[in-house]
C-alpha cells in the first residue's frame, strides 16, 4: 500500500476532511492510505495535532518531512493559494507524484514558476477544479463535442470571485479550449459579467452571482450552469455536483498509480491566466484586458 501525505495551510477545512474520507472509502482504498500530514495554522479552534489525532495520521513538523515520508503528496490549502508555492516547493522538486488543490496559485507568474519547477525536476503534477468531473461536461466532450466542438460557451456560477472563479473557468477551458486573448468586464462586484475574445473567432462569457443566503428555510445561491453553441446547434445544462469530489479523488489516486494527468498543465495555466485577467478587468470596467503572461 502506498502512502499519501497531506500538506496544508490549516487542515480543518472541507477539502482535507472530505479527501481523507474519500481516499479511505474510494475505488483505491486498498492501494493508498493517508499516513501523515503537516498544517501550519489552526482554524476554528482545531489545530494540526487535533486534526491528525482525529484522522489517525502522523503529524509531521515540516512539508519536507511529509514529502520524505510519503510516496505521493496532496497539497491542499484550497482557500489560501498564496501559500501554495511555499507549501508545495519540496514536493515539486521531489520527483514524487503530486496533486495541488484549487486554486493552483495566486497569480499567473507563480503558477508558471510552479509548473516549471515540477517540469525541471521530473515531478508529475496536476491541479484542477472538481467541476472538471461534472458528468454533463464529460458527456458533451465525449458525445456531440467529438465531431461538433464548441465555438461559443457561456458559464454561470455563484459566490466570490477569488474562491469560486476557478470553478467556472475550468469547465470553460475544457469545453472551448485554451487561447483566450482578451477579456472585458461589466458589473458591480455582486453581478459579474466577463466577455472573452479568442483570436480564431471563438467566443465566451462568464457570469458570476456573488450573493448567497437564506430566506426562511430556503437557500438562494446561483447554480453552476453551462450553455454551449456549436456548428449546428446549441445546448445548455446545469452541472451536477453530487459525485464530483468522489470522482476527483479517485482520479488523483489513479494518477498516483501512474495514470496520465487528468488536467493538462496547459489548461491549468490558461485557467490561472483567466483568473488574473478577470481581476484586472474588474478594476477597469469596459476595457479589454490582455489574457496571458502579459496581463
């Protein structure tokens, strides 16, 4: 059985709690075990020692110790991508397979540095949003999209831009492909509308709705949705969330077993370029902002 080590900013988060359970219950439960972890901070009164004791994993003192003690590494810190470079540095130069949770990096330049670091040391690595595993996207890409690729896509989703934009840009990149050249923003920070332009005529729009709350017993927050136009028609669908994390964790374990990276690095860098361009476009409403290394 191969060992997986967790490296995190604080371990008491939704992803760490879910991933350790899904690894132990999933399709690869007889092949992998989470054996050790490092967290540099506590959250909501739960520190690393308490989290490790609760989940029956060994607490280690540094990311380097986790990398040394593990066959494979998962770097979490899903809400603090600004910590990813430092938390993942030892893993990226280790040559051991590594998964880095969303959002991959705080900006495009850091993302490129991390990708280059892994490549220079022969470290197999990938990162993705769990929305990559929405069955509706897989169905389109494996069905109609094989002979009729998307030429225009609109994505819609909820919540704060910094935390949730990865979940609309990842499906967008899967459906439409990379290569966006410019982005324009309209909105007030709660209603966010981004228009994207591609050099070959592809078109895209991303709409995010920040408010999320409850009235009585009913919760109100916008769902993740996609609309796709291709050469001879169009379709739209909500993105099902029920099994995406299970499929993601199984995919991580399959990658650790030697499988191909489910998300190409090129896609991850495109997503990071879009996130960064979106930030800059929000600061300059109505202007076209370049997407990519020059943003």
